[in-house]
């Protein structure tokens, strides 16, 4: 299976290098995906490796909430099977919750290789981000972003991104802070990269706060900057 994965990566890399794939090549790639489908667990093994390469601690079999793993200061954890109050998916458990220290910065939903992953963002991922347990909101979330308690939502099937197979490849991200549409990424963002994006918002908000009432700092539906800085 690992040999097949490497072979598929080589094929996709060649297609990316050579530009638009012919209809014959696209059909061959689709047929290969159906003939050699990856299970969701196999997909998670690939995602674990991808996350570790950019600085996350990821081990879907051992770093699980059900095994007592909790966010810790000084660690960047991708904790598997994080329980929410959602009624969608696997009894409300999101595949991974991303924590920088004790701050929940993202959720990831992993799917089998043949699933149209761009649609997963609008379904499961959004619901998980809305249905974080109240006790976890109090401990780990930095505030609310409209309907959501987590700023970054991700869906992937572990396959490298290919424009010609856009909705069935790559890592899809939705940043719920700015109201933009989901987009495909070339790779995972590091913990430092995500915190830098959040930090820019904090700096911008700090300037805005100079012109407004300070009660927004501790408003449970506001920015809650004190909580973010304390946990980091």
C-alpha cells in the first residue's frame, strides 16, 4: 500500500508539472483511486505523517481524547477523536482537534480517498466547530467567530492537491473569521504559522480596542484576548 501511495504521488506530481491532464489521464487516475481505495484509518496514517512534518504531534492511535490525552502548555497536539455535542458523523467526534498549548485553533475531518472533500467543510466541519462542548469552550476556546468557536476548519483525504482533481484532493481550509469561501492548500500550516495569523488579528484588534469599551476583552462572545494570551 505504501508503494502504491508513493506511485500515486509520483503520478500526481508529474501531472502538476506538465499542466492540464488529458481526459484519458484523469479517468485513469479516477480508476486507480477506485481500484486501490484507502480506508479512513489509512488516510489518517498519512495525515499523521503530514502533520508531524510541519511541527504537530500527531498519532491517531495513541494521542486520543479517549485515552486521556489533554492539551498541554508547550505542546502542539493534534488530538484524535475529540468529542463535541454535534449529532453528525461518528457520535459527534471530530477526527482531530488542533491545540497550540491550551488553545484550540482548528478541527480536521479526514475522509476516504474517493470522497469529495470540499463538501465536508460545509457539513461536518462547520457543525463540529459550532458544537464544541461548553466546558471545552471555557477551557480551550479563545472566543466566538460568528457561530463558531474554532477559527480554522480543515477537511482532507490525504492525497496531494491536483487542480484537475480539485475537489477530491488536497487539504481544504475554511477560515471562519473573515467569511471567505473554503480554499485548497498545498500543505498543512505549522503551529507557528497559525498562531502568526491569529496574532495579526490580535494586533489589529488591540488598535481597535483603543477606540472602544474594554468590556469586549472579557465578553464571552467577544475576542477574549486575555484568555488567548494566558493559555499561550
